[in-house]
């Protein structure tokens, strides 16, 4: 039986669903407590319209101390969960797993359009379905924002493609274009990075849309050696009318968000330590964090629930060797971008779209344009990993279809199977680490021994569970790492008071 793109999509979606079935028995973890258990937009009698005035955590978004995360459509799904089964975690996790499967299915269909072949699309779908970086987005319930954002982003791309393919019927062309804008708006109302979908639509048009022939345009095509530049300029020129509409739409959304926020968010240095660094070390550290995110996509073997306070040592010197790694990574991305922009062959355009799908959705969380309230959050790599898996799949396809030496094709297939199995095993084991806060923070300590915040997290979790003796070593270890860390001092005093060791508590 010949494999179709639809069957490949179903297979990939089924694999993604099966790998995350063991997340259905997990509890609420980490940010789930603030977003769900203590969120009055779910628990109280707030109107549905209030979701559009509140932030992700249920606080009025115009408040000065609001986090300014605006995701009303995501919160609406949490509220529906609560209406059906209140605070039973199973239903929340089931929705996340189903959303991940739906995203995988649509992603394979999108790859089928990009590649015009089934097997590269299937490989990309399987790589995306099993990638361990997605455990935070799927097993952590607050990751639903990224899942829904990805779902609407792909829908918007398909609608935009339909608006490009229709030539004769102007009314239908406008209908699909408007539907693409609505889907982009929905993506942005699920998570802020959804507004970058407008740029992805333009990237798709530049990369793949069939342009008018030179005869239709009334111009003479240049010589072959100049044709790639001509094609790229022609593609850019044809995106201008739609691009202006998309830019006006995006700017209008951003303006409305700023008006709604009534001021920028205030992020504490504990959440993003580089905020306290002087120039240029702040920029060097944030640039290195981009490289670290690339490494997480390449090798997701050491995943951590919280990267704040010492997990990643700061870049405080121009002679830090990590600056060379940053320079090499950015130079590599720039070289690949220039190569794809040569536009002389269809595979250049596929690489171009893969790069755009990787980079553009990540930019709002990169700290490069404005600071964010975290160091690294694995869930923000959910959409960028689509572009990454697309590039890896295409690279594998080129290796297999053009073997350099005998048996190279078979070796590449063995490596791919090993990679899929290794990442599947990592995903299954990582899901168990999200069982509860104790297991999650304990697993984080294996990666982050130098984070005072993480030691304090583990101790505080045991303290909330009613244990009077186990938390103390964690609080003391937190103070060894950071002697002036106030939460660890406060928690240690609480433990000593509970044990009636008042003199030590006073000290």
C-alpha cells in the first residue's frame, strides 16, 4: 500500500499520542498551581469577558504588578476543563495530549506541502512527535498556550496558502486571507508569540508560491546566472501588498496590547539575572542563551524545569570561551541564511522556510529585542522545533538520496532509527519526572546544582508536604550557593520554629 501524506500524518499523530499517554496520571506542577489551582478566573464567579481583561494568572492586566501575559483563549479552555471536572488533573492533561496529536497531524500535512514528498514529511513528523523538548509543553498544563498557538499558526498558514492558490475567484481569495488573519489573531490570543505567524505567512509566500512567468509580467528574464537574484526580487516584490496588510494587522494588535497593558511588565533579577549585568555582558549572556536553546534542540539530554539563578553561569568576560561558541553559531545561521537566499534551486527555498520557522517564533523570547521574565523556558521551543525538525528531515533526505559512499544510505537510516528510539525513551522517562513538584524539582537538581532557587524549591516542596526534617538540608544548601538568598533564610527560620529551635531561628 502506497503511503500518502494523510497516512503519514496519522501515523505521526498516533506516535505522539502514545508517547504522552503516561502523562495522563500526572499532577499539577510548577506554574500549573498559579495558572489553575489559584486562578480566580477559573474558580470564582468571574464573567467570560473578564478573561479578556486579565492576564494568564487571573490578575487585572493593567495592574502594575501584573506579569502582562495575555492568553485569554488558553484560559478559556482551562475554564471549560474546570466546569467539566473541576481540579481533577486527568482532564487537563488529556486535552494537552490531544492538542499535541492534532498539531503533529497538521504539521506533517504542512511538511507534505513543503517537500512535495511523503517520506521527508513523515520523518519530520516523527522527529517532532517524539522530541523530548516538548515534555514541558505537553506534560506541563500551562504549556497548552504553546500547543494552541502552534495549532492556530499552522491553520493560518494553510488558509494563507489557499488565498495564494486561488486566482480566478477574488471573493474566495479574500475570504481565505481574512480567515488567515483571524487564525493569526487566535494564535496571538493563545500566546504572545502567535503574532509572528504573520511573518511566517510572508516567509511561505516568498519561499514556495508560484510566481507569474516573465511573459505574464511583461519582462524579459535575465541570464541563468542572474535568475536566482531575479526570482528572489520578484518574490519579494509580489509579497508587498499582502505584507503591508499583515504588518498593519500586527502593528494594530501590538498597539492594542500596549494600551491594554498600561505599562511594561516588571521582571525581577531573580527571574532573569542578566537584567543586573552591565553592557555589553548583558547582551553577550542573552546571545549565549540563544546558543543554549539551539543546543537543547540538538541534544535534549539534560532538561530542567527552572533555569534561573546560577543554572547557566553568567557571561561576565570578553575572554569567556562561550563567546566564541556564540559567534560560531550566529555565523553558521547567517551563512545558512545567505545560502538559502541564493534562491537558485527548490531546496534553497525549503531551507529558507525551515530557518524562518525556527527563528521567527523564537525571537520574542530571545531577550535580543526586549527582556522577558525567564532565562530559558523549554516550552517556548515548541513551535521553533517545527522548523528544526523540518531542516533535520530534509538534511537526512538529501543524504539518503545522494549517498557519497557505498552503504552510506543504510547507515543514515540506522542512525535515524536510533535517534527516534533514543528520543522516544527520553520523552517517556521525562514525562514521569513531571509527576509532581518533588520529582520535578529533584530531577532539576541533577542539572542545576548551582541554583540557590532550585535547592530552595525542593526544600519548600517537602515543607509544604508537612515534612519537618527533610527540607532543612536543602535550605542550607541553597544558602551555601547564595548566602544572601532571602527565601531560603525565611524558609529555614520556619523549619527551625516548627522544631522549636528558637535560638537558631533568631540567629
